[in-house]
C-alpha cells in the first residue's frame, strides 16, 4: 500500500512537470487610423518584437479610422480576459472614457502614437510630435533659405499629433519672417481629402514653393495636385512618417516623388517591450518618446538599404519561427505519448497491487461480515422488543388522551348548564348577561375542540364509522351558512352560495360533512379581512359533486398548500389553531370515497375543493344510515354568539381621563378588556399589530396594553417601535401573553416593555397595574416641575432624557428671541406642533410655552443677581417683548417685582 501511495503521488507530479511553465499573456491591440501603410508598419513592428515571446498572444482589432468602432472593439477586448491593452487612437476625446474604464478595472493600458485626453493610462509610446513639426520647420527654413511660400496640410484637428506638429512648425519658422505660411488645410490624414482641399486654393498661389503634409499619404496627394496644376513650378513636398516598404515615403523620397520626410517611428516594437516589462513586473517608463530625423536625398539610399535588410531578416525570422513551432508540436506530441505510456504502465502496476491487496482484504471482510450479521440479528430482536414496548406506551398515551378528553366534557357540562340557566333569567344586570354570554361562547368553543380531539382519537384507532344517508346537499349547505351570516354582515364580507341547481340528492354522513364545511368556513372567516368575500360553489361534474370554498384573504404559500392536510401543521401565518381541523376534514371526506385539495396564492386568497361521489354504489351496507339523521347535539357553533342585543352599554370615562390603546386580536377578550377599562379611561382599540401601532402614533396615549401574538406585527415589535420612537418613548407598555417561560418574559422586557402579564390573569391585577404605571408616570413628571431637567430623571429612558436636553438646548439657543414659538421648536426637534406639545406634557405635566417662560425667568433671575444690567436690558436679553410684560410675568411667578427682587438679594 505504501508503494501504491507513492506512485499515486508521483503521477500527477510528473504530469504537471510536462506542462510548459512559461508565463502566457494575452495582449489586446486596438488601432484606429486611415493610413493602411502606417497601420501595417506598426503591426509588423509588434509582430517582430512578439516573436521573442512565443507564449504571448496578440488580439488585433482594426477600427479603420472610426472612433465609435474603436470604442466597441475595446469593450470586446475587455470582455476577452486580456492581460494588457494597447490602444492607438485616432482622436483623443472619444476614446478617453473607455480607456479610463479599462485602467480603473486594473488592466494595464499602453497608449501608442497619439495620447488620450486624460492621464489614466499605464504608459505612453510615441514620437514627440512637437519635435517632428519643429524639425520639419527647421529643415524647410534651410531648404528655402529663409524665403518662400508654404502650405501646411494637417490631420484631424482634435488629434494630438496634428496640433503638436502644427505648433512645432510654427515655432520653428518664427525666426524666418521671409517664409510665409499662406494656408493651413485640414486633410484628416486622408489622401483624397488632402487633394480636394489643396486643389481649392492652389490656383490662388501660383508662386507656391513648398507643401508640408503631416503624413505620407497626404504628401503623395499634394504631389499629384502640384504636378497637375503647377507642373512648371516644381513645388517641393515634405512629408512625415518615414515608413519603409514599397509604398512608404522612404521609397517616395528615393524615387524623388517627394523632397523629404520627417521620420516618425510607429512605436510598435517599443510598445511591445514596454508591455512585456509591465506584465513581468519589471521597471518601465511611463513616457517613452521616440526620436525623429529628416530623410532626404542625402541619406535616403542608406536608410532604404537598412529598412529593406530589416524586412528581409524579419521574413527569415518568421519562417524560422514557423519551423520551430512545427518542431515543438512534434516534440509535445511525442512527450505526451511518452507520459501516457508511463502512466498506463504505472496504472497497471497499481491495479495489480490493488487486486492482490483486495484478495487478502476480502477474506478479512467476509469474516467481519459474518460477525456483524450475528450482531445485527441480536440488535433486530432487541429493536422488535423495544418497538412492542413503544407500541404499548403509545396505546397507553392514547388511552390517557381519550380519558382526559372525556374528563374535560364533565366540567364543561357543569359550566355550560348553570350559565345557560342564568342567561334565561330576566332580572340579571345587562353587564352580567354580557359576561355570562362570553363564558358560554368560550365554553362551547372548548367543547368543540374537545370533540375534535375525540374524533382524532377515533380515526387513529380506526373506530369511527360512516353513517351516510341521502340528503339535499344544496339545502344542507344553505342551512349551515346561517350561523356565519351575522359575522359576514358585521364585517361587511360578501358571503354567498353560488350554484346553478336548486337541489341535489347526495349520500353523505351529515355529521362529518357538517364538520368539514364548518372547518373550511371557519378558516375562511379567520383569514379574510373585513369587506372581503367568501363564496361557496356547488357544481355536479359527471359522477361527482364538487363543493368549493373560495376567499380573497391572506392566501397560502406553496409550503402551506403542501402541508395543509398534515396533522398538527401550522403555516407561518397561522392564527392560533390546533392543526387538527383540515386533517380531520380530509379523513372525513376520504371515508366518503371523495377527495379534498387546497390551493391559492400568497396574498390573493385560498380555495378548498372537495368532491363526493354521486349515488351509493361506493358505500357498503354498514356505511348507510337513516337519511333523517341530524348532526350530533354536541356540535356547537359559536360564530353567532358575537351578536348580543342585550349587551350592557359601556360606562364611558370622564372627559380628560388618561387614554389607553388596547391591541388584541381576540374579539371577545378585546370587548371584555374594553368594558373593564372604560369606566376610568378613554379606550382606543385595534385588532392587529400594524393598525395598533398606527393608533399609538396618531393619538400618543398615556398607556398601551398589547397582546404578544398578533397578526401583521407582533407585540414585541410594537413595544420596540414605541420605545425607539421619540414621539412615544415615554409611554408605558403592558404586554399580555400566554407564553409564561422565563426566557420569553426576559425577551419581552428587553424590548422596553414596562410590564409583562401572562394569561390567564386577574382583571383586578390588570387594573391595579394600569393605575400604578400611570401614577408613577405622574410622579415622575412632578419631579421636573421647577427643577433642572438633568436632575431626578433616573426613572426616564435614555431617549426621553436626550429629548428633554435637546429641547432645553434649543430654547436656550433662541432665548433672547421674542418670536420663539412652539412651531419653531417643533421644526428643530423634527416633530409636529401637536406631537411636541403631547410629548412635553406627558414628560413634564406642563406645556412648551410654560417651559419657555420658566427658562426665561430663570435666566432673568441669574442676570438680576450677577450683572449690573437695567431691567429693560434684562427683559430684552431674555426674550420679553417689553419691560412691562416682563415685570408682569415676573411678579406673577415670584410675587415680587424684578426691581424689588434685585434689591432683596443684594
């Protein structure tokens, strides 16, 4: 095994050694010039230099003098994962943004020949165009011996070479006033344009001596026009570039087509050298300026020989490189074949070793398997014993479950019987009747839940039996809708039965289908908001009847639809349920050989559809019962109990009583708490968290009582929002919840709640808690009257302390301003006038205006005691509009005039 591991380690190492370790680079090159010879010369120079870096690859893009095309091509190159970008622009301004974009992405950029309009590039390679123009100007001055007329043909006006060469020419001719620069033409680097522009004005200058063209193609065009229109004048032509080759301007000087040309190197070789230095992290210069020289009849022969020799050598190099590439391919193929053969040989050795090792190991494994099988048999027998004991324990739990459910029914009966008897009496007080109705309603609900538990146990034990009879399904459902109609009317819900048939005989168990529809309708009303809709559809389809309950409530997510009929499942938005209703409904429908399914979309409503077979061929004899069988008497509906015409009118609190916001989603508990608090407090109610928070922010009450489990927003979030909001941070919050663990109570108090009361609770304890919190808040307010607001505020929250300090600072900053008002302070504090008034009143028990007056009087007392200012000056510095008003307010507060007070303290 050790040998195999060593071989497996060496094999990938050998393979990796076969790979070429030379670094590989991809260089993108974008060129934008209309001069084909110049473009070819630059590209040839780059290829010559790249031949020394065989692993580097050049991607060439030719924009053919179109800046927009060049921009698109540069973006394509940037998407090709290039390592470096070389750009030869035609105009500076258009391509500058895309060059900056590449540079800021971290891609090195080498600008060749012409600069961009910013410094966001890595290096520049090109001739000194100003020096080219100046050298040409000095040569022209010597050629014309300081006298003569010349015409200049420039490139694109926005390109840096054109403007630099023009400046260099002008500066070189300044010392020679005898040389007249009669015209500057825009040839746009194109031969045809240069010819057209020159032909327009050349007849106006018959004594023209020389034409200076900024590149070789425009020089050739100028030569053709001069030969055609001024053949006898023998106008001298000076060009720029000094390109080699058959069609270059070196050849034109040699053939005496033009007089001379200024050498302007393409920079192709230099650009590649700089690029490779950048990629290899070697030193390089950002500015790489190439030298220039004039080529005329005196040196053209030698230069032409040198360039021709270089071109011949380049051809030889390319042929040799191709030959080397072919040999390298042969070598790589042979080397790879050798590695493959070596690998196969090593693999064969490994496989042989593995086979031998496996033979030995299999014998060991077989022995171990035999012992494991024996252990498994022993463990299986033990598991069977445990499973039997678990089954017995489960049966014991089910028996306990059934017995305790039966035990619940006895106390419920003892509760419901006396309550019903008391409700039948005529002389009971209306408030007592209302509370008794509330007890009766919730006792009936508890009985219904116990019945569900009993049905669940019967299904689990297989003891529930179908008792189907033939009944009118339309009439049955119409009667079942009656208990829900008052709730629908009260909540303005569109509740209706939609069917095209007036009657339809169906065999079904009245009790079971009654419970199915009741569960579906209860859920629909639970999740449908006020002013919504709930429709029941009845539709015969072939051998079945389809019954669909559809609403436009909160809807169901895909997870809720998938788990709707699972036992004890509750979705994320479930509202206080047992998770038994829908699973029981499915069992009841399937006992009828029918199907039930859920559907809907989150936020758009839910739909439940169940189908019952028509006829009775699907029923067994023992599944049939008398058609007159009615629902069991123990099934109670508590939806109609919401209506009580004999409810006692609530006793309203006196005007000016503390305001209490009560947030509770259980309508009965909300009504009970409202009737409990209304005699002493002004009660504002809300049935969900979001609406409750809005009520608190709108009314800024004296106290908030909030349930923890609420739709839309839970009580913990409401308490946290109130305590973190400057407008409501002072309001005491009482949380009501059925969660009674220590961790849950700690979580409630961490939100900033003032009290955490668990259900069930004593109504008297709640009333005393409300009274105690409001009394303590009043005592806290009194502790600030006439005192510094930074003192005696330990019972305040940090946000309330900050509010009072900020308010005092805002008043002090404008204390001398008579126009200071509550509106101005509200804007500075970020509150409305009403919110500022309520907040200050709640914390200090007096208004903002009273606070301003008190602070002005405190400042006035300080000035009277410590300064020699007059009464009028003190009144002015403390913001009183007049001395008489100041004296009146001061005397009202301290029962002495300012003058007498000043005398008494000195």
